[in-house]
């Protein structure tokens, strides 16, 4: 029996939509609240004050939800994506936060000005794309480049997921058997649930895997419920205003290059998952504008920049639930939790190994989506330009080579994207100048002769 597919515009009954939306919330929660945690930790260490809070995690959840709703509306309900906290801005923000005096709240306000400037860059890029169209994407990001770029989105996060799942040694070179058991159990539940569940259970394997992993962690004593109880059931997130400092803006805005390349890759992945060309409908310009406006709004109120989340793309790929109404439901729940302290505290008790086990599958699915793009586009690797393009994108992406731009190190998928775009443009110019000969597609031989001499590949 074919598994049910819930399409992008399809509305889902409330009782079904609630667990589907919770599934997306669980997928993004750990990563999204990690960003404000890192900012607060950096400020606490620099100030020597263990109670210092420069950014309210509840405000981040609020703006993640609001930003997601803005994105869905601007994309006319045709591009399912959840906007979570961006990791690309961590290094430059900490550099601004811990420099220039002991007023860390003012320093974070200066960082907020940089976030707003980054959002302006996204929005201007969206306006340029709306004017110029997207045909240039076919030139600078052909399938031979886009496929490996998409694969790198998942591959470069693989080590992070394995570490979270307890499968890699910690800073002291040790592994915790209980964490390994929790991570592997959660991963196994997600894998076999995706394969074996039927009916409604078939569309919530991630949610069930999280609950199963949480139950095992509780039995093994790896769940700390001491901080769940709150003095106030309801609380209002704390807002902070921006300060526009030219130096802080120059430090932070180069991270926009990372997010721009990441955003294009994510939109290709999502389009591949749902079976639509989202760069044309609703359009890359609308998608970038949604990200840019949401980032500007986050900076105005004291939150962190946002970006489309790979975790939620993985959930869609596994469950085949693409409905923007489900994504919107997750956004509404995120907004509600930001005002209910007990619920946000309870979500914070989900052990890291549980999310690590889930992330291993989600990020792996994204990597496989890149390979799928190559297969479906029937990329001809008898053509040297395709072979070289894919090879260089992969090598730049996994070799840890980096390019320093201000306080931001371009590396991994971001640098690989820029490399792929540059090479593709060069190859296109050489082709227009007729310096590249057209190669006929040569079908692969059915079998190689045992005594045939190996053929040397031609570089054309």
C-alpha cells in the first residue's frame, strides 16, 4: 500500500495536525535555543557573571514562530519551511559581544544592528532576483554543482549529529554508554518507524522516536526535571532594542554570504522533496525576502537572525507531510510556548542524545537528496566539466579549507557553493567562446572486456 502524501496546500484536521506540528517543533527546538544559549554563555564567561542574560531564549522561540508565519505568507503558502536560529552568525556575534567594554547588553544591541543590516542585504538580494529573474541559476548552479552542494548540507552536519548522539568521544576522549544507547535507540525507532508504521503512525515516526528516546533516557536517569517548575506559569519575553554601530555591522554582515548560499541550497532541497520548482513558484525572491524581513524584525526586538532549517526539511522528506498548514501550526506552537514558561522548560529537558539520534537520520536524508538530484537530472559524468565541477564542490566542502572574511570564516557548504558558482560561470564563458568542445553522451558499456586496456579519461 502506497504511503499517504500530504501535499503543500493540503489542510489537515486539527487532531491530526497537532502531532504533525509537534514533530516539527521537536526537530528544530534544540538547535534553535542553542544559539541564544551560546551568546549568553559567552557573555557570562567574559563578565564573570553566571546569571547574565543578554538574549531571552523565549523571545527567540517567539520570533522563530513569527518569522515562519511571515515567510509562509510572503511565499503565498507554496513553500513549506520553518525559520530557526541561524548558526552562521555565532562567531561574529560573539566577537562583537565580548569586545569594547563591560556593557554586554549594549554590545548585544550593537550586534542587533548588524542583524538588521544582514536582513537588509537579504531583502536587497531578493529585489535584485525579482528584477533579473532566476535563469542565471541554471548557469551558475547546474545540477552537477547543485547536487553535491545539497549533499554537503547534510554531510557537514553529520559529525555534529553523531556527537550529539553520543557516538563520538567528548572533549576528554570518553564516551557515555547511556548516551550511546539513547542515541542509537532513538535512531532505530525513527528508521524502523518510517519503514514499518502504517496509517497515521506512518506520518509521525519522528515524534514517536523522540518520545521513545525520551522514555529510555528517563529510565536511565538522563532526564533532569528539576528545572521544569517555574515561578510563573506565564511570562512575557524580554525585548531589546538595536544600536547601529558601523564596526559591528562590518563584523557581522559577511555572515550574510553564508546564509544566502545556504538559503538557495535549502530551497532546492525543499523543491526536490515536494516535487516542485520553488525557485520559480513562489520564487527565490519571495523566499529570500521572507528570510530577510524576518531577520530584520528579529534584530529590531532583540532576537537572533533566522534561516530555513534542515531539520524540518528532513522531517518532510521522511514523513511525506509537506503541508504549510502543519508548518504554520508548529510556528503557532512555538509562539505559544514562548509565553508558557513550564512548557519551554519541559521541552528543554529533552536529552541531547535523543535529538542527536533523530538528527543523524534527518541530516542523512538531506545528503541523500543531493545524490537524488544528480540521478534525476541524469548528470553525464562522461563530460569532464561535470566531473570536475562535482569533484571540486565536494572537495572544498569536506576538506575544511576556509576563507576568512572579516570575523567570518567561509567554509564547508558555503565556500563550496561559491566555488561551484565561480567554476560554473567560468565554464559557461569558455563554452560561449567555443573553447570547450561539445562532447556527445557516450552510454556506459554493458561490461568491460577482461583484456581491454584501461581508457584514459579525456579532459575537454
